[in-house]
């Protein structure tokens, strides 16, 4: 479904790596590993469509990707370093906006049942400003469950999370992959997923 | 199509809500506008003829500078908290999202300025008829200014200190607005029809509202890259 062909990624005119080819199908998990500065975030931003690849091509469902592709926009979820939350708005207002932006419906009950395991039950109407860094990260992670995207692109999803939070991310990833989803995850720490499907490791900067 | 509309409304609602919760930032350009305008009668001779002569020009320049002040924040917070990435990645057309952001911005910065003008224009002894022409001209010009400004704000969004560059980019492009706007007010003061310059301001708005969103979208894609 997702095809990377001879991708080269550059930052400020310096080529970080080139010749990366990769194919991901339903149930596949690709973990991107490598030292700081190897280009993990840059690779994920290229796959997400935020940055242009220095060379090579990307395909989704057999079609080359253009910036602003509406199908890819609905089916791909990108969680970067910044959670994309407005500090002045409440947890539920933020998530509602992000879901409507992605063309997914908003269901207040689904929100409550999703926030409870995140330890955010009862905080739906609290402004994001009043949350800790870990709690903000958890709000961003709630989108994984709510927007029903097929391809998850997660950049260091475990940052700021406690042990329980990390286990939850692993469980959600397992369920996502078992349901035929795809995921590409950049992480320093082991993810702890148990899903038996295909696992690829993209090692950068070696 | 309905998803596109729902997303556009959701964006407008989010921006309005977030801005109203920090109403102090909204009030800042308006206070600046009023203070600048009260400085002129104090600095110049407070004579009726002098003030009525410089009034239209001073009002227009103050309105331009005040809206420039509000422009810096247009994309800044979205860039800082990562919501700009999500906007660019969304399945919605980025030009539509850009248009919504620029017009929402106008609702909160341009429109209050227009509403305030009839009050502050009293300080310059403008005749009643000219005050309404002035307000109408500002009502036509400020959305154009928001759209032009949004292009520049999108280009400078990734710069840490973009405010100075913003002024240099926007003010030359605002010259036609200033020329036609001040002309309309002048004609009204002389008791003549101001329809010509007002139509030209409306035409400039039509031009900006069709072209600027595309330019803003392209600039935003560059800025998040």
C-alpha cells in the first residue's frame, strides 16, 4: 500500500541518506531507528508529505503522492513532536477540531471512552494549558483511536509517557496492526509491541 | 463537499474561540489605533482646519499600521504548537483553509477597527457624510489588507523575528488601498461622489479574495517544510 522508492532525504542541502526503498502492506510495522541527527524525523516528515524528498518517489495505493492528496490526507495520521493542540482550548474542543479537519466524525461518547484508559477521564473540558507535558502527549495519542486512519506515522510516540502510557501505545499499535492497519514509528525506546505481523527495521546513519 | 464545509467552519470556530479567550491580544491593535490618533491633535495645532486637512490621511495610515500589528500573530501560534502541520496534512484544500484563517482574522482585527472609526474620526472634525464614506472605504479595504498581509505572514511564518520583514513586505502592497481610500474620503469631504474610488477598493478585494488564498497556501507549504 505504501511504497518508498529510492528515497533520499536532505536537510539544509545536506543529504542525510539515500536509496531507501520500502514497501508496507496491511498489518506491517516499520520502526525507524538510528542515532540523533540520522534523519528519522526528516524521513517521517517526507512520508507524511510535510517535506519533499530530495530524490525518489512515494506511492499510496499504487498512485504517486502529490502534496495535498485528499485520500492520503484522510487515511494517514501523523503525530509529530508538537502535539498540534491549542493551549487555550479544552481537550474536547481540540480533539473535535482535529477530527473534523481530517474529515472524521466527532462522537462525544467515543471521546469519553477513549480518554478514560489514557487517564484523562473527566478532563475533557479542562484547557490544554492546565495539562502536563505527558498529559498533552496523551491527548495527541487519543487521535490514534478516534480518527480511524489506516496509516499511522508516529514520531517518538513514547516521549514524556510513563510506563502505563507506553504499554497503552504498544497495545493500541498491536490492535491497529491486527486490524489490518499500517504503521511507521520512529523511536529510541523499544516499542514493546507483540503483534506477530511483519516487522521491518529501517536503520539510518549506520 | 460537506466535509470541506464542516472543516472550514470548524477552523473558523476554533480560531474565534482561541482568540476570544485571549481578548487582550485582540484589544492591543485597537488601543494602538486610538492612541496614535489621539496623538495627532496633541502634536499638531488643534485647529479645526489643520486637523480636517490631515484627518483622512492620518486615519488611513493609523489603520494600516494597526492591522500590521495584528498580522504577526496570524500564523505564529499555529506554527509554534504544530497545528499548522496538521492543517497542511489535512485532506481539505489548503487554499480554502487559508481563506478561512484570513477572513476570521479580519473579523477580529479589521472589523473592530472599522466600527471604531466613526468614533475616533470625530477628533478630526470630519463632516458626518465623510465619516460614513471613510467607514465604508475601510470596510472594503481592511479585508484586502488581511489577505495581502496573510500572504506575507505565511512567507515569514518560519522566521523567528518576522515582524520587521512583514512591514516591509506588506506596506508597499497596501499603497493602492491607501491611495483610493484617502481619495474617497477627500471626495466626500468636498461634497462630491466617492463612488469611483469605492468601486476600485471593491475590485481590489475581489482580486485579493480570489488570488491570495492560493499564494497563502503555497507559502504555508514552504514554511512548514
